[in-house]
């Protein structure tokens, strides 16, 4: 199934944007908590550089993952469900074929 922008209805676009934003905020909130905990353990300059490296890697990962192009959204949602940043129930209202594709990709991962 090729999923292009033209194949996403207005209600689906609204559901998708909302689910995407919730997953992103959950992951960012988790990152903030993790960084806060790590920062309290800094005792020497090497710890600062390690935190910097960690943040650089996470930024690269997050920026690459959260791609809101409709042509990629099925794959993004499958990854977010696999990583537990999103639940399939939050995607209810998408067409059945899109939900089936996401579910299949989650099982494959």
C-alpha cells in the first residue's frame, strides 16, 4: 500500500497529528527526566562531555524518528507503538487498512 498525502482524509490528518504530538511529548518528557537525573550525578568535566554526547545522540535519534511526512507516517507510527511512545488505540479513526499496516509492522519489529 502506497500511502501518500492525498490518501489521508482531514479527520485522519487530525488524529495523526494529535497522536504524533502526544508521542513526541512523551518521549521529550522522558528525555528531560533522564537528563535531569544524569545532571545531578555530574562530578567532573568528563561527566559533562558524556552528557553532551548522550544529548547529541538522542537529538539525532529523535529528529530522525519524528518525520511527519504522510508518505512515512505509517512507519513512524509503527516505530512509536513498538517503542511504547504511542498505543494503537490512539490511532483509532484511521482507515482500517492503515491500522492493519501499522499493526503488521509492529509485529514484524
